[in-house]
């Protein structure tokens, strides 16, 4: 009986804590104002330190490589034991498939020889 009462107390505490949490709302995104025609006709002024268009691909490649490295850090690599186990399973299945296909090929080739003569 005490165990049931403790479970009820714990579930009541969870419900109360969930009820007391405040839900954060995100502000509504507004559309940026459209630029005026006078602003559109102005040429883009090169800022100091900005790379020229011919070298823009270098920045793109650097950005890509940074993202690749950050994603590789998130990967959970298998242990040596897991890798060897998976490799063993793959090799066994490939062997079984090779034997099966060899037997089917042998049977079909002899059948064709009987039919053709």
C-alpha cells in the first residue's frame, strides 16, 4: 500500500511541476521593409577586408570544411569490437550469397546444355 501511495505522490509532483512551468512564446517575425528604388540603383560599396568575387569560392570552401569538421565531431564512432563483429557478419553473408549463386548458376548451365545439346 505504501508503494502505491509513493507512486501517486511522485506522479502528483510531476504534474504540478509541469503545470507551473511557463511556456515561452516566440515573437512574431515581421517582413523586412522593401528597399526604395533609389536604394536599389546604388552600387554596392566594397567594405574594407571584403574578399573580391574571384576569391569568394575560397570562403565557401573554408565554410564547408568547418561544417564538415563540426559534423564529424558529432559522430559516434563504433568501437573496434563492434566494427570487427559487423565486418564478420557481412563477410559471412557475402560467402553464403556467393555459394548460393554458384549453385544456381551450375544448375542452370547444365540445364541449358541438356536443352541445347
